[in-house]
C-alpha cells in the first residue's frame, strides 16, 4: 500500500493519552498549521452555532410534550403512544428540517475539514515535517478519485453513526418517558443505566473505526466497505484505546469546537498510523521476518 512505502515511523507503543499529547503538540507547535486549520474549521463552526440554536429550540418544544403527570399508574403506558402521536402531528416539519441540515451542509462542511486536517497531519507526523509554511499547506494536491472515495466512505460513516446515535437517543427517551415514575426509578435505573453505558461504549468503539476508515480514505484512497474492513483489521486489539480517545473528544469537542475538532482528527490520524504499525509488526512477527512497518 502507498503508506507502507511513504510513511516511515518508529515502532512506538502509544496509549490513548500519548496519542492525545502528540496531537496537541502537533496542533500547537506549528503556528501556521494551527492558524490554517482553525480558519478552515470556521465555516463548520459558524454553521454549528446556527444548527445548535435550531436544535435547542426544537428540543425545548419536545420537552414540553414529555412533561406529563404520572398520578395514574395505568396512564404511564399511554404516554409513549400519546407522545408519538403529538410529535408526528406537530413536529414532522421540524424533524425534516433538522435532518436536512445535518445530512447536507453539516456533513459536507465536516468532510471538507477532515480532508484538510488529516492530509496535513499525516505529513507533519509520518513524514517528519513538523514545520510547514502556509504556501505548502495551500498547495494540497486534489486527487479526484481520492476525493470521491472519501465522500463515499463518509456516506457509510453518516448512515452507521446516525443509526447508532438514534438508538442511544431512543433508549434514553424510552427511559425518560415510560419509566420516569418514582416507583420505577430504582428498578429501571439498574437495567437502563448499564444498558446505556454498554451501548455508549459500543458506539464509541465503532466511532473509532468509522473515523479510522475516513483517515484511510484520505491517505490511501481505499474507500467504502474496504476502508471499514481495513480500519477494523488495523484497530484489532486496540479497541480500548479507541474508546478512550472517542470518549475524550465526545466530552471535549463541543466546548472547544474549532480547536477540539482539529485535535480530534490529528489524533485519529496518529491513532490509525499507530494501529497500522502494530498490525504490520504483528504480521511480520508471525511470518518470522523483519522489515519496515507502516508509518
């Protein structure tokens, strides 16, 4: 593969916090990189401000529907159906509006940011070019085939991540709507709490794979199911590192979005290269040979 020939890294054993530290160093050490990537993230940030305001307004309206009395025990089981009826009747347009905003402009803006950050981060990390001029950054080669492949992978990413996230939201909403009565709190907290935590861990683990597949598409041109298969193969044995990284950015990215988004994709690039390095090293050990590993 192309990266096996071009990326020459030392066989480092990086844990989650080591990856985060390196991502922070790379993001902050090169002033030109920091300024350039922050500026390229601004359109996404500005759109997210608008999107979050629309989303928050919509959630407030939904919360008003969910605030219903629970004096009658039998009424608890009527609430989900009544709530669904009201939401379908009154908020269908809001759902469609939010969905279109998320699927088109937000997705494309985020993808454009990923293309820039991952390409530059790989050059600075794997090619040992810690300092780059703005002129070098502006001359990013545009491979139409690779751009198309990355877009296809991002569509898979979008479908998978949206379905998983909707599943988590559905579980949380079900608990809130159906089991929010005081007499149900202890029993269903014991059941729903661990279930939600387990599903969140699975979602974070798959997020690391999905992000890795995007990095593979940007750097190597492999796309779609093949990119996901490679991401799964390379991250095998490193699932907990991926979960910890995604958990950190899950909690951090919103509050420091422009900077957090840049650091996230730099970290994903480092994580992918390290995972690939480990996988190739393991393969060489199994063959009983020595040689250069990725990255």
